C-alpha cells in the first residue's frame, strides 16, 4: 500500500469508530491527524509494530507526525538503532507502524477493552499494510501490542523465557508463530523502550536479538 492510502484508510476507520463505537471514558481524538508510518530510505528488512501514538504529554502530541517519533532523535530512536545495530541493520532498513494510527484522549493501555473493541478494522489495515513486506523480521513493542495480537494475558518475558525463581532467562527463547497470532506472520515480542530499565530485559536483550538473527537464517 502507498502511504497516502494507509493514511486515508486509517482516517476512515477513525471517523467511523468515532461515530459508531466511541467510548466516553477514552474517546478517539479528531483534533489531531492520523500519523504516517516511518519508512527508511534503504531496503526494508525490519518491521516494527507499535500500539498507538497517544503519549501522556498532551502538548507534545501535536508534534507527533511519524510512527514512534522515529523522525526525531530521542531515547526511543536510540533504542531502535541499538536493536538494528545488533541485527546488522541500520535505521534506514526499518518500516515502523502502529496498530492504531490515530490518537485517543489519553493513553489507552489501561483501557484495553477499548482497544479490543476497535481492533478489527485496524488489524485488517495492518495486515494489508504488511503485505508489501513479505520477507522481513517483524518485532512488536510492548505488552499491550502483544496482548492485542495473541491473547490478553500474554507477557513479553514469556517469549524471552524468564525464570521466576532465578530472575534470569533459561535461554529457550521463542518466536510468536504466524499460526498463533492475528496478523498471520511470525514476529518477535520486544519490550517497549521504557521497560528497558528492568534488569531482566537489560541483561537479556542482546541474547534475544542473537536468537532473532539465528531464527531468521533457518
């Protein structure tokens, strides 16, 4: 799909949900534009799927025009650049998009019922969007995204084989296979950048990225 098609379709979805299936406790915002995907300038080899652009700071929302703010130098971009480097890639090899490409009144991770209610049309758009990138590594960012794409109690650390007794990984890493998720594509769950302060993720990320690289070779 062309970017203009993605944006127009996302606007249609947003406007229809706003009229027919909005929620008083966390409404869809029509005062802010639909944001566009981030597209690197080189061959796309890595797809990143985020949740939605609704950051806590309302004043900063109007400055967000690109998925994950990857057009700006910030801590999230540094995190993505780190993942890219460990995969042997560059930020220019990245295509980043959100499941929900419009804004809510406030960050909806605590109102997951709203996201589930709004998921289907946004999911169909995402699947159509991903068809343009057939042979790419796909990673998801954060637990809400993982829960939307598989089931509502899923934890990123389960795929990183967290041992609750030792507080470290047992090293038996997992991929979320196409047959087990709603986008019908293999993907690797990653924590969102703020969760990287946790010792487990900080100490395990390089090992998990190595697993991603080796899995892709098979």
